C-alpha cells in the first residue's frame, strides 16, 4: 500500500527532531501475546552525503555518515563513509 500526502497536510504540525510513542505487537515466539513497549524515533530530512553521495539523515550535530569499526594494523578504529578515521 502506498500513501500520498501533500506538504500542506503537515504544515500545521509543530517541528520535532525526536519523539516517543507507545506500541503493542506480537512476536513469532509468543503468538497471541501482546508485547508492549516504548518506541523512540527520530525525525530528520534525508539528503545526499556531500562526501560519498549516499543518502543520509541531516543532523544538527554534523555527525559523520556511515560510521563503522574497521581494523587498522593492530588496532580497531571508527571510520566514516569514505574511510576517514573519527576521533571521539
């Protein structure tokens, strides 16, 4: 199912960057039993990464895109989408 909306449908909402909602679901391990919990979500625009061109969330903090751990010689390091080391 595809849902279409216009920008005017959302214009009256207050801007937010993160929120919390309450969801109830079931699991294949426990069919029929409801599992309730709080879901944290983030709202952000998606745009191309200036370094690699891949899609990424726009963040106010400017946190790097595609962060992962790799082995560099005898140590592990955190790198971004194009392999630059990230120093915390």
